[in-house]
């Protein structure tokens, strides 16, 4: 019994910003199935590119500090509209703020204030992480930092009994620390609240919330604080870029 052979000629082309279509010159039953799969895959890819393009158009307006350069339409080969390094930086900032339990804008401002006081960003983040953990433990009535909060007269719960956010407690601690005259006592309390890295924060904390607020405002005046929605969209765009590359 002779076998029937079918020959298929396939022509692929990219149209309309990456929408993939396939034209089969001779279509048998199996050829029709292949066409369906190709069109489905093309639609999914097009949706991903379209969503990424929308994000890129928004980001090009707000990501000057991340040096994201609008260089034309998104291309399959290079995705020239945005740099992966900038998106990774935004994603890292978003993740750090989430892990530290603090607003992403406040984190950038406090990092700047810490740097102005001679504290490296990495050390500040570690101190703030320890501080956030101590707030949670103190709220449960445990942890070595509980006594330090009591000495400073700082409550880790609000009037409704909820655990206060890290930024608010940090402000109160800085005000209380600025009123302590004994430098040895300031160092001891800083160590109890922020860990060994927190000792370097004594100078910053001694400025009180007013002094810290001035440094935070300077960060905004210099234009180095990205707004929360910009960071959020940059982080999301980075995730889509990674998914699309796969």
C-alpha cells in the first residue's frame, strides 16, 4: 500500500510590532493543526509584547533616575526601550522595602540620610531589618530590645493595639535618642535596637526626627527618590521581561 506524502511550504514573518503569523502553502490535516498552534503561540507572544510596551511607555516618563532610555519600539532582538540593569535595580528596591516593612519612598530617603551620616547602605539595611524584627518581638512581649523601647518610652503598638509601622517607630526612637546626653547609653541602646551594625547609626539618630526629615527632604530636592508607583511598575515590567524572554 503506497503512502501519500504531503509537502508543506512554511513562510513566517513578523508584522505589527511582533505579531507572528504563518502561511502554509499546502495545508493538510496535520498542517492545519500546526497553523493553529503557531497562531496561538503568536497571540500569547503578542500580548506579552503589548503589555511590556505599555509599561515601557509609562516608565520612559518617570525613570530618569534609573537612566531608562526610550530608544524606540520594543524589538525581539534587543528590547532597546529599557535597560535590564535599571529594572533590576527597581526590583531590588521594591523587594528591600517589602522585606523591611517600610514604604519604598521612605526607604530611599532614610538610606540617603544614613549615607550623609557616614553609614553605608548595606549596613543601614541590615540595621533596619534587625530593628523591624525587634519591633515584632517587643510587640509580643519578648526579645532583648523590649527593655530598650521601654527606657526610651517608645511604644511599638498604637492605641488600637496594632503593631506600629517601622518608619513611625524609627522616628520616635530618633527623637528619644536625641534627648539622651550620655553617649555610652546612646551606643548601648542603639546596639539593643539595631544590632551591631546599628552602633554606626548613633550620629544619625542623635539628630532627632526633625534633623532626619531635613536630610530626607534634601533627597527629594535632589530628585533621587523614585515614587512608589514608578518603582512598582518598573518591578512588574522587569518580571514581564523575564517571563517574555523565557
